[in-house]
C-alpha cells in the first residue's frame, strides 16, 4: 500500500468567502479576535472564566484533572443545572420573560415565563420524588416535543436524577433496549403524540417496552386525550395532571451537585452502528452549552432562539434546553413536522414569534430546496439575524440556498461541527469574527484544540484529508460510555493515545479552515485514492436538478471500489438516463474523473436515521447484496425495501 493510499484525497475547491458585516461585528458578544490566542495559550483559564457565567453553590478549587482518557473539570464545584437554567432567572429581571414559546402541531400554543416554568419544574420534581426518584437514579423520558419534555428534563436535574431522553419516534423495542441499558426506575411518557395529523401510540409502546424491566412507575402526560385509547395499569401508571394536583405548591430545593456528577446519558444516532449511551457531567457540560450560546450563537437577551431539533437528540439537549435557558433566552419549541399542515410551517413560526436565531440541519435545508424557494418567500423572515446548521456536512449549494432564501443574503451562517460525545459545538465560526466559506465548518471555537492526523498520528500536509481529532480535553466532553468504560477507551482514545478520535475525516486549508469530508467508516477507495463522501455528494447537489445525494463505494474488480450514487431530484425534474449521464459528467467537471460515479440510482427517499442523517452503511449493504445491518434507528424501514427493488432493476 502506498503512503498516499492512507490519506483522504481532497477534491473539491470552494473559493466563496463571506466575512461578517461591520454592523454584525460591532454588536457581537465575541468581537475581539485575541480571544483565540488567549484561549489557546491557556485553555484552563479561558474555561474558568466562562464558568463564571453560571451560578455555583460552591466554587471550584481546581479547573482540570486530566488522566487520559478521563477528564475532571471544575473540581470541588457544586451547582445545579435546573437552578442555572430556570430559578436564577426568577430572582432577577428575567422573572416574567418568556422562557419557552411552544407551538403544538395541531395549532395550539403555550407560553411559559421563567417564573411559570420554574413552578412547573418544582411540581414535576415533587412528583418524581413522590414516585421514589432520588439523586443518581435514572429516569427515561419518552415524550413528544411538548413543554412537559423540557419540564421533565429540568425536574430530573433539579433532583439530581440522571435523565435519559429517548426520541418519541422510536419503537417499543428501541425504547426497551435503552430502558434496560440505563436500568431506569421511572418512565415519563404521554398517552400518545401528534404527528402529521395522526397519532404516535407512545403509551402502547411504553407498555410493551417496560414489561419485565426495573421500571416501577410510569408517569403519563395527557396530550391526545381519550382518543388515544391509552390504557393505564393501576399501581404502576399515573397521570401527570392528576398527580400534579396533589403536590405541594412549594419550591423543590435544588440538589447541590458535584461538577462531575452525571447530568444525563443519551444514545447516539446510530448512523454508523449500534447506538452508545454517552455520559455527560453537570459542570463541564453546562459550561460548554452556556458558552456556546454566547459565543457561536451570539445570544442576547432580546433574541428569540429557534432550534428545530427534537430534545431526543443532543442538539435539543444543548440548544433547546440547557444552552439557551442557562443563558436566559426565549426559546421556540415546535411539536410537529416541518410539512404539517403545510410546507411553510417553520417559516410561519419564524414570522409568528419573530425568531432572530434559527438553527436546523442540512437534511432540512435540502428538503426546503427540493420544495422550492416560493414557500419561504411567502413569509416575513426579516427578523432572522443569525442561522446555524448541524448534523451532517452542509453542501456548498445548500449553504448558498440557506443564505439567500432564508437569511435574505444578510444573516451570517454558523455551520457547527460537533457530536453527542462533544456536548456542544466544537468547530464553528464565531459569527462576528470569522468569515464563512460555504461547506467549511471554519475554525475550532476558542478553548478547543482540533487537528487532522494521518495514520501515524502526524498532522497531515495542507490540503490532504485525515482523521479529525481533538487534542486536548474540554469541559463538555463525554465522560464515558454508560457502563462500558472499556468501549469508551477503545473507540475514542484507542487509535492515538490521549487524543480524542471523532470518527470523521477532514482536511484543513491554507487559512486553517476545517472541511469535514464525511465519516471515516464511509470513505471510498477508488484505485488507491481514498475519497470522502462529502465532496462527491456536494458536486452532485451542485447540479440544479439534484436535491440530495448519498454516495458509497461498492466492490469493483479493477478499481477496488466503484462509486455508486443514490440521488433524489428536485420536484418537477424528470429523472432519466440522460440526466444520469449529465450528472456523472458534472461530477467529473467539478472534481475530476477519479470521482466519476459508476452508477446513479434515482430514488424518492434516502435511508435516514430518526435524527435525519443519511445511513450510507445500509446503502452499502444493498449495493453489495449483503444482509442489512442494524436498522433500529432507521426512520422509515419502507425505504430499504424500495431501494433494494430499485437497485435490482438497475442491475
Ligand atoms: P453514531 O455515532 O451512533 O453512528 P452519529 O454519529 O450520527 O451516530 P451524532 O452524535 O448525532 O451521532 O452525530 C455526530 C456526527 O454528525 C459527527 O460525527 C459528524 O459525522 C456529523 N456532523 C455533525 N455536525 C456536522 C457538521 N456541521 N458538518 C459535518 N458533519 C457533521
Ligand atoms: Mg458518531
């Protein structure tokens, strides 16, 4: 094997640059460029300074203890996450400020001020206590995106119980696996949830999931009501509203937690394999989340922050609950689907609440592109002053579309690279300081040291791809995998000792900007060249007919692997042989003959996780005619059957 064959080839070049406007820079929270050098020179001092934005019951006496792969941050410090997210605001001028603006899918809505939210959290904490929950116990939460979800999370935090939120779209089987792994004593769920006008039978799933587990009590929120047909098991199940009515109306005292006490565990999306239970601490996680809102999202007291992620994912934990609330923001929370009852629903919400900061995923942006710009054009989006993206590489064309059609060519975009494991955004521009380049996540945020290494652990040469790593510990890093520290060591610190391996490929350009090339597991090897999925997919999405693309490598006698591209076209486009030919040529023109897809398969849908990320490993299984791997986190199993059929027809 030649030396090059271990390197990822970088093919795409992108020269557009979007510096922050002078007006944006002037008002930004972080507008002194020296913050980068300061934080790099002494990261511990930087993080200790950021930690002062939280309220500590007892101050920490030491910033960091690093015994790789285990880090402890803010040693000796005591704090409570719910106190920081809610109660401390009740004591000051934010008392009657809107904390959560909630929009239900059927069109109902609720507003919670910080004071109201605090009372709800207290009552929920009393309920959990009544049900026997104590500090350190695990509570599994399986709810739709209703206010009770945020309230449950915060009530656990207030008691010092460890929450494990399971996305409401998961099946009974997936819920059960997560309950068993966490050994939860209490489950919080709802009678049912609304989705595109239909019902998700949450309670029925929960009944199936808890049988024979350690769950003793099930707390049930009435969301749909009688029509749900939910059945209650006496002695085990209790309705939220009925129990709440019996609770004292007194504050529930916030449990003083050690900075290193576990705040929550959360399972990853399962894009590359079986999900892992990621463990986060109280102090470090909160410092990371809170700092991120003030720096990357430039949060002000006047902002209305709308993150479209479900709280079932880490993005919802950090950017719907803990980040914005510890920073005293007004958060918009939406229960339903972006296309229910119409395709303008997000934009209607932006207009209704005057959203100023909007955060979503590339998969949503590509869907909006597919639907066409006429839809957002019907709404007043002028309140938006900053936009973000997370979850997958953002193809440059998706970036441009977002910039133009949602941001009015005016609002800066922060493309944020991070993971469930990292707790908050790691590589992302500070919008007042860093010029954006479409498709790049730009620079590590202050206090974070990232690098791209080759197989031997040396930094790769400029322009080449390699392993994306984090070289120093950071406050919101995962502490371990729940009950599997050995797997934690092996998966994240096994390749390069003392260095965190992210599992993504990346390259760094001449300006020090990072470009994520895709998952290491998805890298394609064509004639000795290792190609990331991102660049080939971006070249395809660059074609005006294409909405979304996923590429994989399939065994090929001569080349080692050949590229197969699965492509979704925009509405109204005819997907035929001529277009396939044109697309292959387009890839060749954009990035070179090396990346020419051997075959193009048009499909209406791509297989995605429930967190809406493309699952290329399943596409590989299809193309290679293998048994399909772990599909428990697949959003729509029907897609796989459909693709198998398409693939055969194409053969
Ligand atoms: P699993 O680890 O179980 O396979 P997952 O990696 O999809 O699932 P998450 O923690 O939800 O679980 O996702 C993190 C991953 O998402 C990153 O490792 C990266 O591949 C991708 N990602 C997130 N943000 C970005 C971004 N801005 N640009 C490129 N990729 C991103
Ligand atoms: Mg991952």
